C-alpha cells in the first residue's frame, strides 16, 4: 500500500522561520524534497496566514494540518478552538487544509483522569462541529498518555471514549511511554491519519569528574540521556513503522525532531529524508 505521503512537522523549523522568514523556509523545505508540511509554533496572524498561503502556492507545498489548542492555558500561547473557532476554521479554508491537531493537553490536567476525560469529551464535541466544515480534529500524544488507570493506558481510554476525534501518534513518545510503536499503531488503525516520525536514541553520558563528587549530578545525567534522533540514527524499526502505518490508514508521515542538539535542523531533516529514501519510500515524498 502506497497511499500515504511523507512530510515534515514545522516545529523543527521555528527558529529558522524567525531567522529567514516563512517564504525562504518553504523554499528550503522544497529543496530538501518535501512537499507536505504540518504547521506548528507559528503565530497564526493574518499576515502569517497570508504568507503561508503565498509560500505554499509558490513552492507546491501542501499544508496538511495546522496546530491549535482546545483551550488556552498558562505557559502555552496561541488561539483556542473554544474561543477562536470561526477564525481557525477560516484559516484552514484559506490554507486548503482539512486537519487540525491538538499538540498536548493542558499541563494542569496531567495526572487527573476525570478532568482529562472531560477534556477529551469536549474535544469530541469540537470534532463533531469541525466535521460540519469538512475538517478533522486529531490529538497528539506524548509519554504521559501511557499512564495506567485500572489497568488501561490513558491513551486507550481516550480512544474508547471518542469516535470522531482522530489521533496523531508520535512513535518516539510511544516508545518513551514504554510501548512498541508498531503495536500501538495497529490498535489505533482507522483513527490515525497523521503520524510523527522521529527516532529514539540512548544518548552518550558525558560524565566529568565533578559529577562523581556529587553523585546526584551523575544520576541526573544517567536518568535523562534519552534523545530525539534523526531517522535511522536511533533504535526504532522505522521500516516496520512505515509499513504498519500504511496498512493502518496513515495519510501523512511527518518527520520531526524536537531537539537537534546544536545541529542545523535542515541538515537533520536531510539525514532523515535520505534514510526514508534508502528504505524505499522515495515515491511518498
């Protein structure tokens, strides 16, 4: 099955946009061979929406999804679907985009099952309202959704509590949550149009003499050495993830790397794209 497409998540490029602007960033994206993008961490002002439309048209890049909060919360700025519904829908129509993704639940809900379920039910209601406009709503996971309640993952409870809401699985965060991404993709078949591709790497511990004088410093490094990796430079079965995703209805595989550890993000994207082509997926770009 080859109906899926490979694109990128623009979270990787937020600093590049600040440096060289939306238009030139899109030019570079096209130079790297990408034709599909997900918008994140870009203020959706009228000027920026206009520039996104201009750049996507100029370089033949399809905007497959945009990011929006369900509701605003401290520490994370942006528009929300509960307060800015009409404006966000209009942005999607201007950009030719039919998917909105929620990047994360509000921080203050973490650890509170009942509040999280109420939040997800609100997302389900919004998903039904968006469907009337031909727009899908997806929720993006991290590792916290693999906390268990009565023997079930929170993410499974969220899945079973909804029918309209889609899910944007992130394979790195699934792995960090202690599960096999391939098995989770199978469980979510039919409910995942979007999938984040990022590898999972055990980083080298750079211990120095000072770390052993206060063992807590060493242990901090020991317990925090998981890294986001370019595809092919980590431990995940990317080929298996791709094949399972294609069989499970994934429309867009979006390359993302939350931290590039000082490397140029364009170079990291080039490495990931080259690996996907080596695996035999050049026709999906």
